[in-house]
């Protein structure tokens, strides 16, 4: 392909970004504005037209999936395989695999995931003899990660926090020491250790700064302070730094992202060329108008207006349901109407399929009712969570073997597999090994190799430990070969399939299938990355992200959180739980200082809206089951999200469901009391909602009643009057429901 071809089908702003001569470049890319095309074309243009060596170009994005797609698209334009296109973490791991010795690590260090981190923290708490019910690994891990994202060293004081539990500092320091002893790094360490490498060994940092003539960073609004410093260090040699992002889509402050990185880019890297990509090629005009109406209420943003040449499209639909189960049923019914016998045609002329549909939610607990609704309807679905597969017991066991073979210092891996499959090595033996390892100042594997240590075991235990060591010796020959061969041989040599059967639970078949899938994954890796082998496969698995395993091969509805939806798009989107307390989250509403939390929630809603290409449905439950502060469940009345009032009236229509009745309104919603709804019964006949009230017999607390869906129950309390009259009824199932009398049609018993 010629350089001229690279500029075809680009608008004026996109061409300007591709042709930028050099120096700092800020691309403010609105949602659906073709930023990936711009970045890939710029990469290709640098190589074809400017004759930059591909190995002197570094492109960074935030997920493995996005990095692979970007690299594949560049290779279609420039057939060179030696491009550095990766995530921040993958890039850091790649550099550290070469340079780790400079900061006291072996090159074959292990990358710990969340589970491994928790196991290491659990061991630290025990060694410090602290209360394990007080110092739990999950919260500890989150605290340590948050501090690392802010660049705080283990045990360092935090100027933004007052008194700190002294035991916490001990745990943090001991955890860092254990990680070094195990020759392991967690995800946050990858970035911190890379920055440490550049700062403590400036000659190495300068070597990489000189190596990369051009540095491009996608999704720059999601960078944290450490990533900001790494980016600055890598680009300081030539100042040819191109960052692309959208402040309106900065939604990861909770994991350390700092929106100031992109808002202050012009000041920090002046002089800067700014290019705005405002033409949207994804969504209809109504969807864009809704998104623009919402996001313009934020103050911390860069002015940008989403434009489109597309048709207006259908209005957004806001569906109000009685409770979370009814909300799920309404979503399922709408999906059936879109993908059933009279299904709609999408812009591409194809009928809508289940794989064209995504359901987003702010909080994970909403997933339960949505899954139930889909299961009850027999509608296939998948929960988009790339970590789920690699968190399964059998997968983590085989991966732990790979980890220990590559890094014998990995105590967490050793502890996981020393008795998996079962070989007669119990907790007492492991505790003795741990004590001996501490005495000798070495890892568990090294302690087990010591014949004097093994001599202290009973004969049967000693034989079992020696058999385990012999197995590892035989398997070590595999780590420099193909990933598929290593995985398959570990499964075979350990007789793991028989172990799956011996577990004797309902997961037997799934475990075997999952192991086969792991082999397939390894084979695909061998094809994609020839020569990388088992070591490369382990590195990729360690850095898998939530959406890396999402694909469109199966005709299923996709469920995911709004945060996971970032970077994706679907023809048909549902956003469930559009209520105050969920969107925006109650934590943001309760903030007493500043508006940062509320503005991030608004950006999150904006991201959800702009994932939709053609059809967008917003849903809420008027009553939602929640957990009380003192435990237990209760059904609470909800309020519509305040963000709904920011959507222009002309692009939103409302629909209310009351049991089997549906109520529609063409106008926007301002309050429950002011909205006007017309009633539609299941047969399609219209009636007057108010007229229904007079037909109801007089009801009193204590009366026994029957409901068509919930069955028999007892009225506990009557509330409201007129159209808002409702009864609190406790049914035989134990559930309590608040029912609007004009629609409930309660039968007296």
C-alpha cells in the first residue's frame, strides 16, 4: 500500500492527525469518531512515508484485545511483524524480562494475579500473627494497589490520609519483601518496577528513550500517575509523543486513573498540536443528542460536540418496571420483539440477532435478576468476564505448574500444587516446609530440594515429596518448547483428568472441557506468536483483561458492567438500573466535597449511551430488593436517575410497566407525579388508568388477598391515595411487595 492510499476515506481532522510532522500531538477523539483508524493509519504512515524503522515506534493501549486488533490492522497496511504494539503492562513486562537484573530481579519473575496476591497477603498476615478476620486479603490488596497507583512506597506515609493502622504498614512492607523473595510482581509492580528501573538506572531509561522515535498512547484519559511518568520518560528523547483520548470517557479514577493527565497535556508538554475528532460514525443522531445533553453538564472536560451524518434513528426508550424481576422480563420481552419472527433490520440490512444485543449495569448485583430473566425465557447469554475462565480451579492448577517450572521461587504456585493432584502431602508437611524455608532463608521449592529437610519427614511423606520433585524435573524440559505441548504434558503427566473425576462434583465434565479449551488457547498462541513458547503464553495469560475473551462467534446476549463496556459497541444496548443510587452511584451522591465523583458517574453513563449504534433502551425498577446496613433484604422504592432529566425531551420516550400492563409517554420524565401515561392491556386495548381505581373494593390492613402473580398474602399497610394508593402485602413466599392498587387487581379472600 502506498502512502497516498493511507489518506483515503479520512475526514479533514483525521488527515491532520495522520500527517502531523512531529512534536507533542493531542488527539481529542469523541466516541465513535474513528480514533483506531487514525492511530493505525498514523503508525503505517510513519513507516511508509516517513521511513521510520518499525522497531523505533511504540504504540500503547489498555487491553490485550485492543492491542492485538491495532497490530493486526497495521500489519494489513504494513506487512512487518516487529511492531511494538501492546498494553502498558505488557510493555513493562517485556522490558523487565530483559532488564530485571538491574533492579535485583531474575528475568523469569512471576506475574501475580489477584488470587496470587491474596494468597501472599494471607501468608503475610499469618506470619505476623495478626487476626485474619480483621486483616483480610481482599481489602488489603485493594488498599495496597490504590497506594501503588499513587506512587507510594511500602510503608510510606500518605499526606491525604490521617492516622494509619501501624499493622497495615507492617503488612505492606512484609508483602513487598515476600514478593521479592518469590521473584514475583503483581500488576501494579510491573509499572512501578519499570519506573524504578528508569529512575535508578538512568542510562537504561535513556537507551529506551533513544530507541523509540515515536510514542503513541491510546485511551490517554485512563492513565494513572505512574503511566504518565513512564510515557514522559519514553518520549523525552524526541518529544514525538502522540496521545489520543477523550476526557468525557475517563471512568477509572477508582483504579488510579487521573483525568488531569489529559486535561493538562497542553501545559505539561507545550507547545502541543491539538486535533479534535468530533464526527461520529457509530450512533444515530438521537443517541448522540442524548449523550451530548448529558455530558455537557460536566465542568471538567474539553469542549467537543459529537456530530453525525446518520439518520435520526429511533428515540431512546426508558422502560419503568415494578421490580427487578419485572425489569428483567421487560428486557427479555423487548429483545424477543427485536430478534423474533418480526425482527427488525439493522443498518447493514441484516436481521437483528441475539449477539447484536448487550445489557449493561452499574453494579454486579443487578446481574442476578437479569440472568434469571434470561434463563427463565430460555434465551442464551454470556457474562463478559475474561477473568472468569482463568479463575477456574482446574485452569489455575495447570497455570500454577507452568509458573513454578519457570520460576522455582514462586511460593504461591508451590503451595497450590504440591498436593494437586492428591499425592499424600498434607498441611502438616507444608507447614514444616514453610518453617524450614524461613530458617534457611529460601523458597519452598529450594527447601524441599534439601535432603536434610526431607530427612525429617516420615518415609511415606518423604517419598511423596521426592516424587513431586521428580515430576517437576521431567516437566522442566517443556518450558522452552511450544505452549500447547507444555499444557498437554502437564495434564497428562499429573493424571489431572482422573483427578477431575475423583473430585466427584457436578463440575466434572466442565473441568475436562475447560482443560481442552486451555490447550486450544495455547495452540492459538503458538500460531499467533511462534517461538514465544510456554514462557510467552504464561505472560499473556497473566495479563488477560475482562474483555479479552469477548467475541461474536456465538449468538448470545452479552451481559457486562458499564466499566467493562468501554471500547465496545453493539447495535442494540440496554442499560439496566438507571436509578439514583446506581447511576449515579450512591457514593457519588453522598460526597460532601467537590463534584469529581458525580462527574465521573456522568461520564460512565455517557460511555454506556455511546456504546449503542442503533437502538438504546434505558430501564429501571420502581422497587428494588437491596441489602440493609444491618444485614437482611428489604424492598426499597427507587427514584429515576437524575441524569435522565439531562437528556433532551425530543429524543427520549417513556414506557411504564405495571405487572402485565404497559404505560407509554412520548415526553421526557421530570417526576413521578407529573408524568402522564396511557394504559395498554395485554390484548392491546386502551383504557383510562384513573378509572380503574373506583372499581377496587375498600381494602384495610390485615385483609387476606390474592394476586394473580404473587399468590395469596396479607395486607400489612396501606399508603398513599388516588392514583398513588398502594398496599404493602406479605405473601406466603415470605416476600413483601408494594403494589399500586389501581393496577394490582387484588382479590379479597
